[in-house]
């Protein structure tokens, strides 16, 4: 996947209802959208880290902290961006808050309507 600053880019988990709603709103705003479903698409470690960096967020903000695996295995650990990349590749169900990027802005969508602030 590549980034085109003139296209809206969304990184999301297609199994998550909130993520699908965010994508639906994004599609109503823009005709060209780069869609990155973390369950299906190949994504480089450097792209993942770059997207988090330009969004000024931590990977921990993307995670479903109520998930049993998170609570039992990850909650007390300290992880780098690269560690989170591999954790999310193996456990995409943990990824619940989509990331949206447009031009030079990026951010996390805690609710589906948050995409309106970025796009």
C-alpha cells in the first residue's frame, strides 16, 4: 500500500462494527479512498509506524482493552510501535479504533463521526 495525500486513507478492522461505520461515512465524503483492512492487507512495519507517528497517537489507543487476550497477556507489558505492529498482525481483533489520514492530517476515530474532523 502507498499513501497519496490527495486521497483519504483509512486503516481499520473490517470485523469491527464501529470501523465499518467509519468507512461508510468516509465513503460518503470522498470518491477515492485507500482502504487498509488490517485483517486482509499486507502492510509494512515502517508504514504502520509512520501512520502512528503522523497521527501523534500511541498504538495503545487503537486497542480493545476489554479483550480477554489483552487483559491476560498484554496489559502489564511495555511495547514499542514495532511490537504493536506484530501483535496486531497476529491479533487483528484487538484493533478497534480506525485511523484516518487526509492530506497532512491523521487521527484516530473513537466514534464513526470522528472521520468528519479529519476529512
